[in-house]
C-alpha cells in the first residue's frame, strides 16, 4: 500500500529512524546487563553495575523501557552482586 500523503511518508521515515535508534539502545542495555552477570569479581562487577544503572535510568527516562522494569532489573543485578563473595 503506497503512502500517498506527505504526513504519512514523513511518519514512515521517522518510524524507521526511531526503530533503529531503539534497537541500538536495547542492545546496549542487554550487553551491559550481561557484563554485570558474567563478572565473577565483586569489585569489577560493582563498577559495571554503576554503568548499567546509568544506562537503565537513561532508557527509562527516554521511555524506551518502563520505570518499573528498570527498577526491577537494577534490583536483580544488585542481588546478584550481593551473592558474590
């Protein structure tokens, strides 16, 4: 179905741009969470956690993920680090 209206064409262009941006940011989130979970050393895991918390907060503020999801993930990562000895 061809887009006949200028506004529909613009919205389609914007959607493509936003989708790409969101994919990159979600990949960044997944990678940073993975780095925290893979860390076996508590000190380095804590430094990675600080970076990951910043990424999660930024994603929540931008509306990429829900605030509650960001809070749940931060809590899960903190629990994981507290288990490390």
